[in-house]
C-alpha cells in the first residue's frame, strides 16, 4: 500500500449517504425528546488498528500497530434504558509490515522497466490519524455497576497520514529474497540501501472515511459521576486509497480500550 520513495497514500471516500444517516438519526432524536439527564464525559485509551483487505502485493500483509485514542462524549436518554450517544474522538488508524515487501523506487544510475516490482527487507508503518464522530444507539442495564452495549455509524476526517520506514536492506527481484538485484558493468549485487525515512502521504489518502463503530462496557459510581471502562471497535467501509490502481483496495479497522469519566449535566433532566 504505502511504498518507500514513491509511497502510495491511503484514502477515504466517505459517501454522502453516511452523513445523511447521521443527520436523520439526530433529527429523530430531537423529535423524540430526552427522557432523563444528559451525561457528558471524557475518555482515553489505546487503539490497536490495522489495514484490512488488500487486493495486491502493496496493500496486503499489514498487521496491527498501536496508537492513541481519546475524546468526548454526550449521552442523550430516550427511554429508561436506551439512549443516543454522540462522540468526538481523536483516533489513530493504520498498520505496519515487517520483513520482505514490495517497493517502487528509483535507483540512481539505473534504468529499470517501469512495471518491475522490487523487494526489500525493512520496517514499514502507516499512520493515519482521524477525527472520528460516531453516533451510537446504546442499551444499558443495571445500576451499580451499569452495563451497556452500543453500535452505530461514524464518519472520520483525516488529520494526518504518513509512513515511517526504517532498516537497511539489499534489493531483490523476488518476494523470497533469493534473487538480489545485480548492477552493471560487473553485475554485482547492489549494496544495501537505507530505508530510514518519514514520508507525508496525506495527498494520496481520501479525506473522509465512514463505517460502523460500537462497543460494550460498564460504569461504576464514583463521586458525582461514573468511572467508565469500555471496549470499542470500528470498521471502515470506504477504500482509503485515492488511486486504487496503484494503491490497492483497503479499509481501516481498530479495536480500542478506554477508561473515562462521565457526569450528569445539571439542569438537563
């Protein structure tokens, strides 16, 4: 997917239908009216995202990375154990690859076929940071503690996209790393190349993403509010690359754990 030297960028084309769904849900919530106190809260935790899918050598083979996740929430009660939850989150997405992987690069002094795929052994981490806004239907039960599950659509707005590569490697003609690239005139293997670089790839990534999010957790009364521990997931439905032909087809996805605190908003009952 993202490639050293000529790194391909992931993109997010968020369709207008996802935004329409969010708007309709908000209007429906407003028409029903609130049945209890609005809860506001903050949360922070660890995101374990990955780049899912992949239809070619450049977009397959990613594994999970770790990143920050934090944000704000507001719960609007619609019934005794049912509420609408809106969040604004900073969410780190992306993935990483280690080992032999394909590259597209220009080698000074060498003329190579334009469609030739070369390989190298290095570390490659793709970092995609978003502002994500989920709107979740939440069902809860119990009191001390209070348990809940929720799910709903989200939209994501790309803040930053970069690849961080590192390592030294020879260049190979095959994915097994058994055929080193030989250079004229004496046709000896090319000396190892450094892949230490940080590359901004935001221009090759779609600015918008969309998908579904949800989770489960519990709230434990503490002081005037609740201490909230939760497990979350997000699945992006939109291809993240702008150029599918060279970047492949991939989607975002993440598992998240957070710890937060929520308080009833005074005068909202």
